[in-house]
C-alpha cells in the first residue's frame, strides 16, 4: 500500500461513516458491516508486521488515519484506533501464533485491555485464565480479544528481573469470552466498550505477550513503545473530534444569527477570537505530535533504542493533543449558544465524545506528572 492510500480510503468512507453516526451511537457499537469495511480497507492491519500480512505503516500514517475517521465519527475512529494498536502484538507474539491470529485472515480484528485484571495460572502446556475487564472497545466485532493478567505458578506470583510483577497480555479466541452489556455512558457511546470476562479459559504457552518486553521484530515501528502508540492513537481520536467540531462551527457561524441579533455569529468579535484560539490549539497540538513522532522515528531508523526522554516526549505530545482538543471543542460549544445543546447539533456530540477521551489512562492528567519527572531528571514511576 502506497503512502496516502489509507488516508484516501478513510476520506472515501467519510460520508458513509458520518451518515451512520446516529445509528452507531444508539446501537452502542460499530455495525459489523462497517467494521468489515474498515478491515477490508486495511485499517486494522496498519500496524501489523508485514511478515504476518500487515501494512506496517509509518506512525504518522497511523495517527492521520485515526484522525480522519474520527472527524466523521469519534466512536468509529476509536474502533479503528483499538483494532490497529492491538495489531502491534503481531511483532511480539511467537511467529506461529502471529500467523494464526493475523495472517490466516487478513481482515481479522483484535482488541483488548492491558490492565492486569486477570489471573493466569501456569499449567503444563499453557495457562488457565480467569478475569474480568472493563472498556472492551470493539470486542463485538473482534475475532481475538486480549486481557492483561498477573501470572501465578503454584500460587507464587511471577516477577521480572527488577522484582516487579509480570503482566502478560493473554490472547483469547472470541468464543472464549463473555461480553457483558455494560456500556451505557455519556459519550463515545458507539465504541461498544463493554466489560468482558473469561472463566478458566485455556491459553496455550506462547499465545501471550509480556507487557513492556522488547518486540521480536526489530524494525523501526516496533521500537516505539506499545503504550506510547496507544496514547498517540487516543489523542488522534480527540484531535479528529476537535477538527470535526471546528468544521461544524464554521458552517453554523456563517448561517446562524443569535436571538435578537441581525448579525451572523461569524460577525461577532468574540466568536472570531475563539475560532482563532481553537484553530491554534488544534494545529499546534498536531504539529507537536508530528514533531515528537518524527524525532522518535529517526532514532528508531538508526537502530537505536528510544530513551526515556523520547518516550516521555511521545506521551506528552499525546496528552497535550487530547487536552488541547478538549479546550478547542469547549470554546466552540460555548460559542454555539443554545443551539449546541440539541441532539441534532454536531457540537453537542463532539462535546460529549471529546470529554470521554480525557478519561483514558494513556492521556489523563497523571501523565503530565510522569513526563515532568523525566524532564526533571527523576525516574518515571510508571511505564512509558
């Protein structure tokens, strides 16, 4: 696939996604047919290693793809982000399992949750896993679903060389997983982020990845930390929502006249100022994100491992993008006045959706503390 082809495919689907936005929200999931179109377009394979049927694109193409789909609908963009980033596991799984999961069906979708909320008991030839995870975005359309687990061998918890508990991302076939109907929320309703659970599910030895371990594939894309790319994906959803809000407001401002006024919104000085501030917030955040990715990519291309500072910069760019996007949407929502609160308004949907993105742990406020510690020469207290 050539550079720009994913973007073209996303743009070609824009109107179809936007037209389905209401149905996506009311159904609280991405329709299977639309998810399949995303799969056929290569959206879920964009970060899968090439030897396992993936596209292995530059991270800049990945964030641009997520942004473009999110401009049509935030929940659709979120599904693309989850499906794509989970594909990174292809570069860390043993080749046989990576082929089974990704190469056997090029249109497969994998999703999952990294939080270690499961318990994996070591058996002779694998693990027996029991656990329950929230935020299982896209799980209703996925063929494989992973969940983070602590590992126990004869009731003794496994730890790494530093003495920290090992966290394994266990890969479950969809048929092993029970999806619960729990996703009733304020925004991003169409992500289908229900709880899911497994009970005494068998996972063969090797069909899991140790979180934070170095990838088996050593090409530049897989020198990026999985959590760092996940954070960039989340922030790209936020950015897409912010850009959608700006487009919607510009259209509104040219036509709407506030109650009791003969002037369109666009002619009001306060509105002009807020539009400029929102535009600056979105463009500068995106520029910082692209700069951080480009710097990290050049280091990875040189065959060097990314330092804590570089990883922290990626996380900072991601968190900043999300919070800048929220600021932009808030400004535009306020400028929209009473019309912003109606269900028919794109602004109210953007307002609800973008505020949900801030609650993801990859871009939430504590990330600024983590990055600040690195900038100050102190060790990070959590994985970057």
